[in-house]
């Protein structure tokens, strides 16, 4: 139980770090198209060709798989520990909705990740589906893939709405991961709670707004 | 004052339980919640019906026996109290009050509102004590303890083992209880010699008893009559990791 929880916490924290890098790179999409296309494509080419990034990418895949796998195991065990539900349970009076529903929110995010990987990763890295063209510099035109996807208003709305459960999951996850790993400094935890809120808002707002900006660009 | 009680009735551990409705008149706002249940039981006796089984002992908030789930909250609508500290003035005339036993696989129902909390005793048996020679009491000031450490130990020693933390937790986790018992002794010099063994054995027993894991919803610290903070669970995790990997 403790080891499983620690793995969920560690992989979760790694994914939190990854999201910072991911959002930073996505900010390139906010630049004027002439600069953004070259920069975004050369950035993604650099990532694909770097050995270190390749290793990190495998750590990333593994993190997602372990995070989901152990969360599922723990959830099943927890259900066994509490098989019966109260006729009335006012859990909203003693805890946040998010903290009570991390599993549900996690499943929504997982479904998004599958769609997201199908939209980008499968096409660019695996070459599944429509072939990705090259830009003027000979790099895979990832910018075009992004741009085309976000011309579809349904995808824009989907990506934007997903940022809400993402922010909620990150807010509770970041706070509790540290506690699971044994960080118990009282003042530190107060600061951590503020950092987690700030981080969740930045991530949610950032990932949520970019598809809209690309759509209207 | 008149209220409608909807109370979980269950004949025995293996029987199927159900919610039964009782209209109770003649209550006053000054009555404690347990006195209201006593009043209802007296009415049931007069009608030759089976009384509602519920636990209590001290009725002054220190024994931890009287835990029940009232209207969706452990120990009723207020934060950080026991059931016996709840009074009927917290309800309105004509209210419906739903009373259920603690629900957790590790706390099987014995009868009606009484559950078997001996899983807590078995966790305690694994190390919530110090091995010391008994006999003549030692000089109290022989071991000096700083005020901060003493206060911190006292905050968790206050745990009365009522089980509200388990009852309110969506995972039926006993982490707050176990953390309180571990941190109490492990933070004091008297507890140091057995500190590693204590944290490892007690957390192991907690798992063996089938309690769920802690997700830090924070519900337990709101329902805990002693207001024991969930930071203690983080501290237990740290103590456990240290004992497991560093000693």
C-alpha cells in the first residue's frame, strides 16, 4: 500500500514537471505564424532526435502507465475496504469534491490523453494516419498538424474543457503527493498548498486558452 | 420538539440491515443526542419492541465509544465533536435525522449502531506502548522533554480511538488513528528505542486489517473529536520510510 502510493506520488510529480515543459513549448504557438512555425517544428525535431529526450520519453510513457495501473489497484483495494455506502453522506462538508473524486477525474484525463496521443503522437511519431508534411526547412510540419486540428471547433472545445479536470487533478495531486512521500513541515505544507493552487491555475488556464488562440489566429 | 428518526436496524453481524423510521415527540432542545435516543428506546420498551443498540460510556467526550453517522456526518453536523457532545438544539423541530453505524469492512456491524472496532486494538497491540519496567514510579523529571515536543505528543495522544476517521474516509483508511498512535510515542524519548519496530509493525497491521489507503481528502481531521491534523499522516509516512529504508 505504501509503496504503491509512493509510486503514484513519484510518477505524478514527474508528470507535473513534464507538463511545465509541455506548456512552455506550447507557448511558441502564441507567437506570430511566421516565427512560430519554424520554431515549433525545429523544436519538435530536436526533441525527436535527442537521445536524452528519447530516454525521458520512455520514462514518461512508463510514468503514465504506472500512475494509472497503481491508481487502479489502490482504488480496487479501497473499494473493498469500504464496500457499503451511507444512505446520506455529506462529504462536501468535510472535504473538497476534487479530493473525493480523483479517480473519476483521472479517468477523464486518461481518455483525453488517448485522444491527444491519437491526434499528435500517433501521426508524428508512429506515422499512423494521414502523413505529416515537411516545412520549408525540411522538418516535420508539426505546427500544421496543430493548426489544422484546432480549426475544428469541437476539438478546441474538448481540449479547453479538459483543462478544468486537469487543473483540479493537479491541484489535489501536487499537494497530496508530497504528503504521501512524507513531507510534513507545517509551514512548508502551507506554502505548498499555495504553490499547488498557482500551478494548477497556470496549467489549466495555459492548456485551456492555447487551442482557442490558435483557432482565432 | 418532534423529530423523525431514520435509524439503521440490524439484528446481528450476518443479518441484513435496513433503515427504520421512528416519529419521536416530547424531546427538548437541551437533551443531548444520546438522551434523545434513550428517550426513543424508552418508548420502544413501552411498546414491547426491541430497543436500538448503540454504544456509549462517559458521555463527556473522552471515551470514544459513542460514534455514529448522523445525517451524513460522523458524530453529526458539527466539526470536531463526539456524538455525546451533540445536542438536539442543533436540529429543528420536525427534522428528519438519519442515523447509521460506522461503515467499513474492518468495522463489521455487531448490532444496529454498534460496530466491532477491535481492529484498532490489534493495531495498538503491535507497538502503541513502551517496554519499561513497572513498579515504583520513576522521578517525573528524570527525562527532560522540551515543551514543543511534549505539546506535539499530547496533541496526538489525545486520540480516543472513536473511529470517526475510518468512518468518514471514502477509503475507510485508519491512517489518522495509526499515525496518532505512532507519532505520540515516536516523538518522545521513551518511545525512541522501539521507534522503527513500532512504525513498521503498526502500519503492517493496519494493512492486514483491511483498511484502505490515505488519499488526503482531509475529511478525517474535520470529524476527529480531538482535531488531530492530517499532517500526522505525512509524518507517519516519513517515519515509516525512514524505518524501512534507512535503519
